[in-house]
C-alpha cells in the first residue's frame, strides 16, 4: 500500500495543461471528423443503432428500442439517448443526416483520449481488483469512496431499467443478458466466433502503425511492474481483460478497445524512458519483434490496398487521393518501425501525423467515391429517380442491409421474393420492389401474370461488403393499364 501511495502521489500533483488538452482535441478532430459526412451509413451495427435512434425521434418513444417492428433489447439505452440528443440539437429531427449521429462517437472518442491523457498525467487508479491482487493489499480501496459514484450511476440508469422492464414484460433482460451477453460467452454468436489468439494476431493492425513500439513497451512493462506500481496498474488493466476476451468465443475487433488506453500509456512511458527504440534482446523476443514488424508491414500494405487496389477492382479508376493515402501510410509504417535512427518522440509524432493524414484521405477521398461499395446509397438514389409517387415505399429482397432502411426510410420492407411481389400487389400504383438476380424466379412466380405483371424501372450493381458478394438489383413496379 505504501508503494502504491508513494508512486501515485508525485504524479497526482501533475495534471493536463490547457495547451495540452487543446492540442489533443485538435488532433482528435483531425482524426475523427474526416469522413463522418462523406461516408454513407455502414452495415451492420452502425445502421442498426442510428435507425433505432431515428425511430425514437419519429415516435417520441425514448424508452423502448426498435429496429422497424423488431425490438432491439441487446444494448443499453445510453448510446440511443446521446444520439437522440444530437438529433434534437441539430434541428433536423428524424431527417437528420448520418453525420449528426456520428458526432456522438467522435465526441466520445475525444473524451476517451482526454481521459487517458489525464490519467497518464496523474496516474490515479481504476483497475482495482487486479492491482490489489498484485500487491495483496486491499485496504487502500477504502480511499476511493465508490458509493457516491454508484449512487449517481443508479440514479441515471434505474428509472429507465424499471421502465423498459415494465414495457417489455421482462424481455429486455432475457434478450440483453440471456441471449446477447451470455450467448457471446457461451459460443460464437452471429458468425463472429474465433479461437483464442485472435486479438494477438490482430495486434499489429489494431495498434497500427505502432506495433513494434507497443510490443517493446508491453514487454518492458511486464519486466518492471513489480518495481513500479504505475506499471503494475497498466498491467492489471490490460492483461486480465485481454485474457478474458481471448477466451470468450464471440470476437469482434473492437471488443479489445477498452484495454488499449493502458497500452497507449505504456507506450508513452516507454517512449519517454527511451525504451521504445531499443531492439529486443533474447531469441524469442527477437522473433516476436520480427513477427510484429511483419504484421505491421501487412497492415500497411492492406491500407494501401484499400486506397489503390479496391477502387481499381470495383471501378477501374484510381483516385489521386488513393496514391497520396498510400504514400502517407507507408511513411507512417516506416516511422513507427523503429528502424530509422531518429529520436523515439520524433518517430511517434511523425507516425501519428502521417497515419491521421492517410486515414483522412482514405475516408474522404477514396472510399466514398467507390460507388459499388455503397449499394444502399446507389439503390436509394435509383429509387428516388424512378419512384412513381412522393410517398412510394421500397421493398427489397436479396439485399436486406440495415443501411437501406436508414437511407430509404423506416417503412422500407426487407422481405423475401413472395413478400416483394405482395408489396407491389398491395399498392400497384406507387409501390416499388428491388429484386436481386437470385430472387428473380421466385419473385416472378409469385406475380399473378409473371413477368407481364411488372415493369422494370432500372437496375443497380454493387458489392454487399457485409457478406462479400456482388449483387445486381432490378427495380420493379406493377405494370400500369395503358391509357
């Protein structure tokens, strides 16, 4: 306990200066704002969240969570309320564009960076169980005074929990805890299963371009944590959580993000101490560094592929911004490889700046221009050009992504071939259906007079990146009587 107090008290007097906070905020804005308006809504999680929030604005019901007619009880209410607040403040209501919803994530990420920086400046704890276990001393936990914080959390959460429990008849708990949470623990849910080691393999990509620096920092932290409680704090933050999610069957890349502020703080410490630029010694350490370097090179090449190969493959054209993004990506990877004989701080700052520029160019000047990648956007544009009535509703079969609902409207029908045929028959004057090639036969068979029943209005080619399949969709309406 004395060791914890001794290490914490000198740093507790330091804080994050106003200038440092402003610099970090500007850096975050440069990193997070590019692309929030130019990128269409992505599938599938983002579109499900924003559409559920839009329906709150449409209905005025901010307790129950729905995606169209389906309950969405998998996640807590917080993100929906924050997005609803952004929608309300925008003045656009339910018609707010996608960038309004994304501002919440950008603001949250910025606050996370500021919080991590503040913690790094003061190094005052959170990860209490593992840290106490490391030092076998629990008495210092009394000084944290957790009860006021718990009271505040309960005051915010309990009213909604009570309301949603009553509204759903208990279904919220069975779906969110029983199905979603325990389902992820018990098995690979929604085709997202992966064996242990998944996050270890992804490490160079997730910390790109700082894979080698981060590896050196992590090993240095593990080698010194017994002598420095600040490093023990970082190890207690990162290791238990990382081990837990490695052995949980359901895996998605972003699940590991709560552990990464600890890795970032360890990296900052290693850079400051000059350890990040020192090559690792020892046989297995050398090979681990080489493997990490190889992973970082692969991640850099993958970004270059997104910037150059992807537009060439899908459109046959190469935007100049793709070449520029690749140049900056390579520069970031080179600076962070620790092979250049420069100061560690220079390498880190240069790599960070180059990576932000590379990603900014990618999400503003490359990805949004690849029309086949954004099938929902193309389909809705085609629908808007040919829809026979202002209130026409689109049905789609063979392409049922949530982004289509957000872009085309809550009434959009995601259905099968027979349902798309019924949609036209129920509103023969105004309804439009989009049919993928593999659903054409079933769709035409469900019509009273087959192909003679409908008129083709246009078609759209695209790539459904959610499943990696190309898709060709034809827009139909019911054939209208002549004269």
